[in-house]
C-alpha cells in the first residue's frame, strides 16, 4: 500500500476512534458512595464532576431517603442538601413538598475534597433516626430521590430531579481498610426533567420525575466503599478516572499506527 494511502487510512481511523470517545460524555455523572465506619453510623460520599460547578444549574445537590416503594415526591423524605460551591452539607426536614433546615438531627465529619476530576462531598450520620429522619439499616432497600439546580442565598430552584432504588449493602469497609469493599447495590432509577420547583426563604417546592434508564452499582477498591451512579453516564469511576473504554481507544490507535508503519 502506498504511503499516502496509509496516511489517509490512519487519519480516517483516528477520526473514527476520537469520535467514539467524544460521545462518551462524563461531565454529568454523579456518584453516591457509602460505608459503615461503626455499627451505629454510616458515611456518605457524593462525587460530582468539578467542571459542573461552574454552571449556575449546579449550585446545590439534594438527596432524600424514603422507604422502598414510596413515591418520588420529596414529601416525607429524609433529606440532605449539599451546597456545592461552599462544600457544605445540611440535614433538612422535608414536610409536604417543602424543606426547612433541621438542626436537631446533626451530621458530622462534613468535608469536601478534590479527587481526580471530581469534587467529593462527605458526611456521616447516625443510623438511628429522629422526628423527621429515618432509621437506616445495612442490607435494606430504599427509594432515594435526587435533585440539583440553582442556589442563591435562601433561594433554590430545581434544574432536574429523579429517583433510584438501591440497597445499602452492609459489607463496605472504611477507606484504607485491607478488605476489598462490598458488593454493589443494583436497582433501577428514574430520571428526567424536574417539575419546576423553586424556593425562597428556606423552603422549596419539589416535584416528582419519571422515565429514565436503570442504574447499577459498583464497588471501588480504592476507598472500599459501595458506589451507585445517580445521574448521567456510567463512564466515570468514583475517583474521577475515565473508564477502560478510553484506554482501549488509545491502545487501538497505537496498534493501528504500528501496524501501518
């Protein structure tokens, strides 16, 4: 084969592989992780692509636990709100379709840190509940609702919301453990655009969502926590690295180049 034809073929293959990679968007992926540091507490991680934080639509991220089989409305959910730009996580009471700050149920170990291309928000809570908060238990299935949107002072607005059914597997160890982490929790998720829902003065109106693709779970051997993808693509691991699909593309490009030349 003439050298010019080889170069054209190589260029075509490179473009094809590059296109295959660029369609694997990872910027919208949000991952929830957890482990049980003691028999009485649970630590959660919320992993959000750092690039999302520059958008006004990503001012906050909210999570709410409900009993399995419940509706996707925020009413009666055991909620936390992570203010992404501040790195804070607050426990809130979801009564009706509104929420108010809930100081009587405290969270501990609240922190945020950059991990690869992600910003991770961490908090710990007691497994036992309270007036507006559920008692959580390892091995139990829950409906988890999620939403994110604009945040400005006491005003929030939903950009998107959805829900996922998951099981809090009870075999994930604390980060740094010598064990290999826990098995994943499966479950289907429902996503979609939110119903609007805005708030002022510390209360918001929520909304249910429908439709969406299913989301499975994975175990991360680095932190020995169980991880479940909440939003978007699954081509992102909890530590913010690209999936093996991209590595395969780079290997394929190198192999093609060596084969031609």
